[in-house]
């Protein structure tokens, strides 16, 4: 695609008063005034022919990017032609999930038709960003014509929660809860998997004594057990409309994904197998089980595929589909949010069916905004109405959580800044109690 530069437009416009003046002074030779415009037109044609070339732009995107972490990505530019330009301009189409420095515009000087620029991008929401269309343009040797190329490509960038924060927090959890002992000692003395037969020592549980072996060896022997390995953990994340609402500036969905990543990292370290299941009106992400510490990057990429949604959550469809895919007892960690009694009733019924086979842990964030309305001192009559309405919503919410607990569901209702740590504590506690 070619089009005139500003210089060409100005030069052509100058010819108009020249032609008018020539027509007034020499009416018989009025056409002589068109010579200026014709000359400019011929120069533009020459510039278009001399500046022809083939442009190519490559974005060297990283494998992943973290939310809030600015990244400079190399932009490789190549122009081939008889007369290669000395400079080019590049424009990159943005994505709602990230911000591009200088609105994605780059001025680049070329050497021999080659050049490398740096494009600053800052992700601000989790998901998969698409950088597809890139525009490249340069002027001909006379500076009268723009040569522009539109390059279509499918550059994708998975944007994940801050993984370094997950690793740091995971290390703190290891130290705080002495999870090192679970790894090094395999939880001997706890669990239901037989590990070894040892001589009975003071302080050991007498119920662990093996009386048959003790009679055979004429001394007391006890069985040692260890916590089961290879348990199945499913993180079922509600990605519906209510989970897109922000809490302290961050969507509930992102906080759920961060907590699931931290707990998943720990579960993989402890030898368990992890799967991810995301849904709104229907299942959106349904992965198989992965295991081993080296599988964490795969879990990150699966989490990046969970998108925000405006659909209402269909618990019955999503959880029934999930149960049909599980062929053995698993621990299902369900991240969700509910406000109206109808959706809560569907949630309770769907979870009740899961409890027949699986262990269910429901994680919800405390609604601190409603609690603030209830605790605030009324100033105007509208504050009283707001407090009464918020109190009724909180009462319905507590009733639903109470119904879940009575069914046998483990429930975590946590402040937004403690949900990851409380979920890890709950997971470690259930594992030590051999409930998985």
C-alpha cells in the first residue's frame, strides 16, 4: 500500500495558487500553470517505484509474562528492496490484557535493511494476550510516498499471576508449617499406607502394635504408616459473572487462580497429581491430571487459559461433567461466589452429589464490602436501609455455608489477602488427617 506523505501534499497544494496566478496573467496559456502539479505527480510516481520493497516484522515474545511485570520484547525488522530505507516506523496492535509503551509505536533506524527495536509491554490482567496485526511503513528516497505493509501474525502471550510471588509464598509455607518433614520423612506414623514394621517405643500409639509379629519375635513391634502419595487434587474454578467482580482492585477469579497455583505447586512437591477445571455456563477448561514438580509450568499455562466471563454459573452441568471424568476418589477444591438463594441452592445440590464419592473443599472470599455496610454507623436514613439489606445478604450467605458444612463439605471463608495461605493450611491438614 502506498500513499503520499505530508511533504507531497504540501508540495501539490503549492501548485494550486501558481496555476491560478498563471491563468490570470496568461489566459491563453492557462494550462502552463498545471506544470507544477504534474511535476510533483511525476516525482511521486518515481518515488513510489524507487522505494519499493518487502517488509517483515517479527515479535520475539517470551514464553510467559507475569501480571504487573513490565517486559521489553525485541522487535526484529527487515526490509528488502533495490533501495532499502534508512529508517522505518512500526505500529503494533494492542490487546485489552496489556499496555504497550508509546501506544505500540516505534521509530527505528535500519542498517542494511535490518534493525532491532524494543517494545515495552505491561500486562495488567491474567489471560492469553494476542498481538496479531503489525504495520510497517517507510518513505521513498525522495520522501514523497509512504510504503506501508500490514503483516498479519498470530502472536500469543500467556499472562499468568506473579509466579515468583507464588514460589516465595510457597517457601514460606514450607518453613512455617514444617512441610519439609512431609517430604523427607514421608509422614511416618501418620496416614494409612503401610511403611515399615519397627520396634515399639515409648510414645507410639498402642493401636499400631502388631500382636502377631510381637508374639513371633517375643518383643513388641508396631506398624508405621505414611501419608498416601499420588492423591488426585482437582481445582474447580468458577469463572462466571460474579467471580469477575473485583475485590480490592483484583477480580475474585485472579485471586482464586493465584491460590490454586500456590496449592498446586505444593501438591506437586508432595507427590500428588493435580488437574484444573474451569467453568461458567458450561465447562471451559478441563485438563487431565499432571504430576511431579516439573509439571508446574504446564499448570501455569492451563491457568492462563481461564478467561473472564459474563455468563451465569451452571453448577449442575459443570460439576456433573467433572464427576463423570473422575474414575477414583479425589479432592475437589471448588472456588466460587454466590449471592442469590437460587444459585446457592443449585450449588448445594450439585456438591451433595459429589460428596458420595469425593472429598469437597469449598473456598469463598469474605464479602468485606457488605460487612463494612453492616458495621458502619448510620448517618442518613439511606445508610440504615443499606445496612439492613447487607445484613440480610450476609445472613443468607452464612446459611448456605452452614448447609454445606452439615453435608460434610470443608469450607474456607477467607479474607482476600489470606485465601492462598488458608487454602494451603486446609490442604496440609486434610492430608495429615488422611482424608484425601
